[in-house]
């Protein structure tokens, strides 16, 4: 009976949160679309193909441009255009990138003008690999490597930051605490592009310990996996050091708060060992606020690291986004922003739900 | 809210110090105690922390460097210094000739490599550090130290203007939301949620890249950059202010203000805002570091402070890509100082912000 009530409440809560998420995504998409539309003069598709349209005599380019503009609703006034674009987004038509294309793995059978198959000397039909410029395909194909890197970095980040945060809280104002605080501050204050360049200069160029760029070296005689790891040491170092500071401080603050709680005094008064007090009684309770951090992890995991990937020439989604920005590939940048917003919204939703699951004090109030 | 603090010398006058007591007439506690205003108390606590003093000194030094430095420097922001270095280029050539091998008596192909060494010629860029140019000159022949000063000017000024606008906007919406509650609160907070869900750097990049395409002249583009940073940055402060206002609204003195029939405007501006100020100041100081980081990242990407103007991020961006490899490897004097400046400025703001937070509210000490 009671369990049933809890489940009903849970479902109500989830539905309410989902509705809110949809509302937020609606707002986000308005902002992104508005940004693209406030430009005076030619819109971005026309601007992109402007030169080609001047040279084109057959009218094919003009047709293609019109088709593209149709997808983004650029042919209509802004309000109608937004509805058209949003409709296409919901339908999964996110538009085509101007500069990227990926092979879909499928092949197209070549036929000549009369519809007969084109054969090679041995009588096999010639095929052509189909490539896709659909931004969703590109995001999917590029985010794998970014995800692997981010996953390793996140695991390392948590593995290092949480123990350090706890140590610095239990030995407050000690040497460890001060060095952790200053290190955390350094990590927060370092710009990734400077830190990356510095690491490259020292460890790659000067000392030659790590390769300069890319993911693998075709001339290397190392096994491919080891070679990849060798290439990823520097980028992951950048990601970990830059993100560790915030988490460390967060853990420390929470731990300090918990250590001042009455039940910790009780635990100590009972005569429990300090180890038990800290790791059994205090640490478990610091995990609750850490759940909120989950919200920030999700976009980080799938969204790539723009600057770091660019500096180390890793062909992930971050580098793609950077390239898209510098080369004016607005469709891809729009899709990338929207993709990240969706991830953020899902992350927030998940962390809210997790919070309710982890912390029994949180009461789910659904419906009204 | 005044606080009584006994000065050290008053300990001498305490009754248990018999000898002193006999010589001097008794001084009452209220006469000898000094009243310290909350502001002074905050300052005292602020200066007690070493890190905040370090932060403050660094910041003052950076300000002097960025605003007084250019007045002293003999070079301009976009002035070719005319400093040059002598360079000899070495061009390898390879030829293959048929030659008789004397041992075997056969004709063999032999490869000769020779180097064509040019006469030394002048290069007006990337000169090494010298007395005239303590950090050398960059790839355009501009003085690096002077560019560094102007870059600091842009970063610091832009940071302050942006944070000021953010505070104004955030305070306006935050206090409206917290004070009125109800549907006003709902609407404003949902908008804040939307802004919070936007990805930080990518959306800034989208906006900056779009504006890049407008073809605005460089001087004006800096203002657009400020506008973008403000537009995407105010939501955090609005949320903070709302939370504080919600708490303050329930306090007794607000009930008293209500009872005396003060106008809403007066209640918000005279009674609520001053009490939110400490948290806003802390948040703004910490936020300044973030804005400087965002600005320099955008400049690094080439869509921030536009070219003829100096910016720290732009100076580091000279190391990126294949053509930047030479600068990355051989000319640390061009890009390392800029990075150090960014780190120092951001660190200083973080230290000061942390110090202020501890000083305003010692209970919140982290």
C-alpha cells in the first residue's frame, strides 16, 4: 500500500520533471534559432553559397539553396520559420553540415543514364559508398572517441579528487589542505589552451616523451592500444587537472559540513575508530550532494572537449565543433549546441531523480 | 549591528591588574572599548587571510601594469617597432649523379646533398628579448610587452563592464522573482533554467561566430562581445539573488517594514538589496575570473577581441595549428607571458572572492 503510493508519487514527479524539461528545451531552441535569425541581410545558407549562386547558370545551386533554407525555415518570417525548424528537429531532420561528411557504410549501385548497371572488367557491378552530411550522423560518428577520452578522464578525476578532498577536510588547515586548495585554485584558473600548449611544449617537443598530435602513429611499432594510450596521456592530463579542482573543493566543503554534524560527534563518543567514523559515517553522507554533480558530467561525457581536442588534434566531436565555428558551418554548430542542451537537461533530470533515490529525506511531491 | 571589540591595551585596565589600577583612575568598559563598524570588521577578517592579500596585491599590480604601463612604454599597441634580426636561410639540395666506383669498377648512383646558405638578411619579426624589447617582438613585429599591457587593459575592462551589467540584470530579475513569488517567480525562474541549460562555451562560440559574419568593424565588435558575455551570464546571479531574497523576505525587520507601510520600491532597494550585496560581491568577484577565461578562450579561437587589438588569448593562439609550431617550439617569449597573465588575473580574482566570502560570513568558511 505504502510502496504503491511511493511509486505513484515517483511517476507523478517524473512526469512533472519531464514536462519541465520539454519546456526548457523549447526555450533553448528559441534562443539558438533567434541567434541565427537576428542576422541582417543574407541568411547563413545564402551567405555560404553566395559565390556559387552567382556562377551557377543551370539553377541547380539555387534549388539546393532553397531546399536547405526550407529545412531551417529561413524562407518564412521568424516566428513561422521557428515552428517549421522545430518541427523538422522533432522529426529528426537536423539539416546538413557544410563541411563534414561521413561514410554511412552503405553502398549505392552505379547505373548509367539508361538505368543499366555499370560493370567493371570482371563483370561486377560498380558501387559507390554513400556518404552522409546529416549533422546527427556526424555527431554520432565523432562522439565515440570523445566519449572514450571523457570517460577515462572522468574516472580519474573522481578517483583522485574525492580522496584528496576528504583528506584535506579531515586535516583542515594542514599542509595537505593548503596545497590541495592552492592546486585546486590553479586548476580552476588555468585556461585549457594555455595548459595544453605548455604541456605540448615541455613533454612533447622538448623532452619528446609523448607524441605531438593525433591518436596513433602509423610508423610506431607499439601495439595499437598502447600507442593510443601513449597519445592520450597529455590530453587526459589536461582534462583531469582542469576539472579536478572544482570537484575537490566540493568534496571538501561537503565533508567539512558533515564532520560538524551531531551524529559524527556521537560516533566518536561511542568510541569508534577515526577510520570508521570518516569512511563509514561521514563519507557516505558526502556522497549525497555529489550526486548533483552527475548533472554536469553527462554533457561533458558526450559533448567532447573543444579546446583540448583541437590542441592535440584528436578527431572527436569537440574538434569538429571548433572547426565548424571557424569555418562558418552554422548547421553543425546549431546542432551541436542543441545536442549539448539536450544532454544537460537529461543530466539535470537524472541527478534530480538520483537525489530522490539516494537521499531518503527528499520527499517526492508530484502533481499539485 | 555594531560590535564591541576590546583593544589589547584594555587588558591592562582589567581589575585583576592591581598595580596599574592604583595609579590610574578606573576606566569603565564602555569608555575603553572601541566600536567597530561591520565594514571594518569585514576588512579586518579579509586582511587576516594571506591568500586574499596575495590576490589583492597581484590584482593591483596587474592594474598598474595594464593601465599605467602603456603610458610608460615607448611602443604602441599596433606599432611596428622596426626591431630586426639577421637571419640566414639554409636550403638543402639533393642531386644524384652516376659515378665510377673505383673498387668495383662499376658505375653507381651517388647522392650528394649540399646546402645553399643565403646571405644574412633582415627579419622584422620574432626578435629575441633585448633591452628595448624585454619580451622580444611577435610575428607581426609588435612589442610583446606592450601588447601584453594592452591585452590586460581589454581583459580587465571588459571583465568589469560585463560583470557589472550581469549584476544589474541579475539583481533586477532575481529580486523581482524572490520578492513577488507566484507566477512572476515561476516565469523568471524558468527563463533562468533555460539559460542554465545552454552549453557555456559552445553557445558563446555560436554567437561570436555569427557576429563575426556580420562584418562589423573591430572597435565595435568588442561591445558586441560584451553583450554576448552578459546575455549568457546573468542567470547565475539572478538565481543567487532570488534565493537570498526569499530568505530575507521572511525576516522580522521585513515584517516591520511592511507594517510601517513602506512602498515596494523602498522595501526592495533600501531593505533587501543592501543585505544581498555581500553575496553578490563575492559572486561577482569569482565570476570576473570566469569572464576573463571566457573572453580569452574566445580570443584564442579568433572570435573574441578582433585582431589589431591585443588580447591575451590571441597572443597564445599564435601557437595553434601547423604554422604555430615554430612559435610554440622556439618563441616561448611570445606566448608564455600571456598565459601567465591570464592565470594570475583569474587566480587573483578567485583568491579575493574566497577571502571576501570568508570575511563576510565567517560561518561559511570553507
